């Protein structure tokens, strides 16, 4: 089991907020990250939206969730919800 995980590598994880749940078994999660501007050194926020698989179909807008990278599940869906925070 541990050799299988090592060969596959560590999967990416992100924490974000559910912004849409109108699709069947799919939620849209907005992930924000903070970075420092190279020239002006001001802290700025960048955000990106991901489609994530919600097998239980029970998440609501505004919930904070942890998502994990997985195999392609559809044309745009490459993440799945691991837990609700």
C-alpha cells in the first residue's frame, strides 16, 4: 500500500469556499491565495474556481471545503471534495 502511494506521488490539496452547487454531484469551489507583488511588494489576492465532485450532493453555498486532485471525471472536473471544514 505505501509503495503504491509513493509511486503515484503526493496529490495536490486546496481549501476553498463553495460558490455554486447547481450541478448534479458537482460544486464550484473558489480558492484564494495570497502573494507578494514583485515590484511593489504589496500583498495581493488571486482566486481561481475549480469544479469538484461531491458524491453525497449535500454541500451548500458558503461552506468551506478541502478538495484533492484526482483523475479526470469529466471535461472540466479534476478535483473531489475530501472534507467539509
